[in-house]
C-alpha cells in the first residue's frame, strides 16, 4: 500500500511544480485578451475634430453641386473654395493634435472626390460645357475620372514620396482653377469660343492631376516652428491682394501654380546637373 501513496505524492508534486508556469501562461493570455479588447474599443471610435472639418469640406462640395445645378455659379465657385479651406485645415489639425487615423485618410479621400472631383465637373458642365454637347460632357468626365485616379494614386503613395512635392496637380488646386474660371467668367457672353476654352481648361486640369510632374507642396511648412517676420508680412499682403478682386486674383494664382509643375519638369530636363545635385 505504500508504493501507490508515494506515486500519488510524486504526481502531485509534479503537477504543483508545473502550476506556476501554467498560471503564468494563463495570466499572459488574460493580459493579451484585455489588450485585444482595448484595441477593439479604440478602433470603434473616431477622432471628432479632424473628421468634423472633413465633413465641412464635403458639405461645401455638395452645396456647390446643388448651386451649380440651380444656376448659382458664383455661389458654387465660392463653396468650392470654402471646401478647400476646410480640406486644408483637417489634415493640419490632425497632425498638430496627433489624431491621424486610417479612417480619416479614407474619409478625406471620399470628401475630396465629392468636393474637388465631382463638384467642379458639374459646375463647369452646368455653366457652359453643356452647349458643346458630347464634347462638353466628355471634358467634364475627363476631369472627374482623373480626379478619382489622382486620389487613388495619392492614397497608395502615402508615406513613400517626398512630402515637399505632389506628384501631379493636387485635386484642390485643380478644383480652384476650374472654380476661379467660372467665378470670373460666369457673367460674360456665352460664346462658342469661351465654351471651347472652358473645355480645354477643364480637360487640362484633369490631365495635370495624373501627370507625372512634381508640384511644390505646402505640407512641408512647419506651423509649430518660428518663421521670419517677412513671412507673416507676405501672407498678410497676399490676403490684401486677394480681397481687392478675389475671382481674378485667385484665377491668376491658380494658373501660375498649374503651370509651375510643367515648368519645373522642363527645368530639370534642361538642367540634368540639378537632378544629380
């Protein structure tokens, strides 16, 4: 009878010697379960402020579509610029407050498609491209489809490109060019020559969005750091100049920026030493 008792004691000791490891594993698995649950809860929520600004940008684009269909072309153009303002704020606010998220990136792209892809195309078509028939809607579709391609390419290149430059004309800049043209010329006599110019501008803005040329980006500007006094003075002077005649000044600025990409590309082609440097 003594041998079974000894074997039972040995078995109990063996189990007790293994119990700390088992309890440790159980504790680790419980901690992992808690961490996983916390991650799930965090993923369920979204950041309010940047996404609220993105919603404001999309509202501006949606209003621009309705105003253009109703014939209020000036209000539609202004609404696109308001959308540009909100779109410029949401990303910067997210970076300054450290509230970036994958949801915000995707939501921003959908908002940009409405405000800077569909709205400018509808605005230009409702204003004058409709008079060109198939050519008019084709030019508007070229713009809208290129905006979608531009945004899709931008999403897959996030984090892999130089933040100082955009590859292709940014969709807000292209929308600003189209909106400024409509804002300036919506009161002019609607001639066929003006319609052809509008179609060329619309299609060109769309093609520049997908062109493999670089544009300087304002994202590299450090808003937290110090800047020379002349920078603040220059910004104030730009605002004063814009306030004198907003549609024409904004159109001139949009045209200059749109041409800056091809000019920069030509400069690098003619000066290979610059690329090596």
